[in-house]
C-alpha cells in the first residue's frame, strides 16, 4: 500500500470515529449537567453547592457505588434499643443517588401532620446530650454527647455527634450495629453509602426516614435514645481529649 492510499484510508476512518467521539462527549456533558442540577436541587449538605463540591461528591460516589444500603450482614453484636421496633408501614421511600447530601425523596408527612420531634425537643429532656451545628452537614442542628462525657470511638471524628436532622424531618443517626440492623430490617432506615467507607462516616451511620404520624415519631425517638446511649454509655474517651481542651 502506497503512502497516499494509507492516508486516504486513515481519512476514510476518521469521519465515523470523530462522530462517535463527539457524540460521546455531548452525551457525557449533558449527563454531568443534569446530575449537577439534580444534586444542587437537594439543598445544602456537607459540601458547597459548587462544581468543586459536586466533584468531591462524585469521588465519594465512585468509591461507594456498589454498596447495598440494606445489607445488614456486617451489623452484629449488642444494641441499646429497650424494646423491639415495630415494622414501618408501607414500602421504603426513594432516596437520591448521591452520598452527600444523602436525602429522602418522597413519603414526607402530609400537611395535616407536623412532627414535634426536633433536635431541640430531644435534647431538652436529656442531660447526657447537647445541641450544636452538625459536624457532618454543617447547616443542620445535631445532637452531641454533653461536654465532659466519655464518648464512643464512633464519635472521634465528629466530636461526639449522635444524630442530625434534615429540613424534611429525616435524620442521620449513629447507632450500635445491632440497632442499625433492626432499624434497616424493620424499614425505618438504610445505611448511608459512605458508612465505614468514606467521609469519616461511622460503620452504622444510617438515614432514618422522616416520621409521618405520632406512632412513627415515637419509633424514631426510640432510635435516637438508643443512639445517645451508644455514644455516651461506658465509653473510654473523654470529650475534652477529642476537642484538645485542657
């Protein structure tokens, strides 16, 4: 084959391949724009709603994309629930395909019901906990172990964060593994995709769905009490040692 025929052959192949590459680039760009807009629409979370924040989220998502949020096989041991949880009525809500922020998409309380369960109401009647801004999400109220109390190793990264609430009434909660397993199996919760894998999330870090009626408020409060006990009961690390206070 002469040099001219070789160049002609290359030119003959260039057209289809260029079209394929350009089509792939356009489709990828459209997907990125759509994914970014869907991510921003979820509202504030633990990352800034900027292109850099989206890229940080995408790195975490790539690390955890095969995680099954309902797999409880690794969640064994003892727990702190004082009574068995009832089974949550109906199917689970849909959850957005992003690890940060990790958000419920439907099955919110109807307009006739407003949950009385807030971080402030929970903390007000329990001396072992206090309220601060969430370590994990920055914009949300959170329950922490009270100053001076020893805390569980699950709270070393966050300074003792037990749970934080979202605008829709759902919570992220740090539970003992056995309690997390029961909450997941009874349809109250699912594992955060980064739990024990990324972003400093503890191994039994779960999304507890927004309560839709008073009975569900009671069940969620039961989980919060178990989480508070898990973080504060019979632990070895004093809070001041984590914060660096003398």
